[in-house]
C-alpha cells in the first residue's frame, strides 16, 4: 500500500531539522510520496531544494494569502521562473483567507488572480487555500480557473453544499486530519458526499495531528495513515482499496510518475 501526502510543509523548521527521521517514519507508515508546499518566496526556494534531495518528493510553489501584501511584479516573475523547475508539480498554496485578513482582501484577490494566470501559462494544477471566503474564491475561479489543468481545495473545511459546488466545477477536494476531529461534523458531512475518486489526502503538517494522535504537537506525514483509515471506514472501504483509488487520483492530478 502506498499513500501520498499531497500537502505538507516539510521545509518548516519543526520538520526540516529532523527530515531524515521524518521521512523514515513516513515510509514505515506507508506514506511513500510527499508534496511539500511553499507559502512565500523563501519557503518556495527551500521546497524546491528539499524536493531535489528525495526521489518521491515534489514541490508546489506559491504565495499564501497571508503574504499577499508583499507580492510585487518581481515576486511573480521569480515565482514563475521557479515553477518551471522539474520538481515543481503545482502552483500553491494560493487563495483567499478572510478569517485572519493578514493581507487586505484586495491584495489577496490580486495575488490569487495573478497566480492562477501563471498556473494556466505553465499548465500546472493549483492548490487552493480558502478560509471564510468561499463565495469570493469561487467567483475568481469561475473567471480564471475553468481552463486550469486541475484545481484542488486543500484542507477542505466547508459544508457539503460547498463541496458539491466545487465538484460540479470539476475541482477536487483534499482532507487533512481535521476530518477526524470530534467537532468536525460539518467536514464529515462534506466528506460523505465527495466521491472517493475525487478526493485526496494530506497532513498540512506540522499542524493538526489527526485523532488518535492529537497530543503529538508536531504533525508529520507518518500520521496521515490515521486519516486514511478514518476516511476508508467512512466510505466503508477496505483500507488498501481506498488507498489505491486515492493514490491514483493524486498521481493523475499532479502528473506524478
Ligand atoms: Ni498548508
């Protein structure tokens, strides 16, 4: 059985400082592939560099909505250049976050739209971060996202109704360990209606360890096996069958070997 963690931040210091051990534990838990995701220019460079060191590790490069205020024309030029590295398989994470509003909403929309244009030019799929901004995110995707090769809503935290809208557009939904949380009924309802061949798995580590590992403060790819077991049960599927479908989806979506 093999699983791919399609959204992790292995370059964040909590994990990067001990990366060899993190990878060894991941392999022991059947999580055999990783997509390490950048959030700002510095992390993007680190992600590409780290991905270059491991065979089944890939990188996504993008500017997180929190950092949108710092996006200049130069940032975008550098991003586009880096995105052409052979280990880069997606643009992201990008999107809108109106929960924290660390960047103004207009800056966020500007940076998001610009990154969608780059993804289209380079024929790369996009990893969407969307928090308390569903309608606005869909509005921009309706305009600029339809012709993009693939769109995935990462760490999906919306309702079943919202999941249906995402699916109707042909987009994908990715779940973190949050779906295992006691208070996550809303996300479980969404997971219930997402067909198994339209979903992907991720840790978003170092954050949010899944049940029953909530006490482990630093989440890591190895713990994704718990989320896989949980969702396989929710879908009333054998774990190996579930893993096969989800891994095939992930490989096709990101065009991995
Ligand atoms: Ni993330």
